[in-house]
């Protein structure tokens, strides 16, 4: 079904365009929020995968006859937590905001 906007008055045309803009912005914001929430889960899964990979690939280091936990395991746990925590916090507290998307992108890099 097509609708000719030329048949409407200027006021009706403006109201229709404003309503369409409102609906578009609401839908766009909803997509931003959903994407931020999805990225929260991705960040957490990546962090856990990094820990598992460090434990699987090089769980122990040997210095002579002594064995200890490899530094990669500690880096995966603590550095991964440091990199993951702020984007997850922002996505939880401020979903849909531009700053949240930028911080998530930087953390992904």
C-alpha cells in the first residue's frame, strides 16, 4: 500500500514525519541496548575462554626442579578481569550509550 504525502496538509505531514522519526529512534536505541547486553556476555565468555586456554596451553612453569603456576595463568585471570570489568559495568549500568559502545570496542581490541 502506498500513501501519497502530497495529499496531506503541511501540519499532518510534519506530524507524520515526527512520529516516524520517533519510532525510528526508539527502535535504534533498542538495538543499541540489545547489542550492549550481547557484548557483555561475549566479554565474559572471552575472559573465561582465556583462562581455560592459559590453563590448557601452559599451566605450569619449571625453574630447575621446582614447578609453579605460569604467569600466563595469572595474566589471564587478573589482566582479563581488569580489561573485562569496566565494559561489562558500563553495559550493565548504561546500555545503549555511545561511551559504552566505544569502551567495549576498545576492550575488544
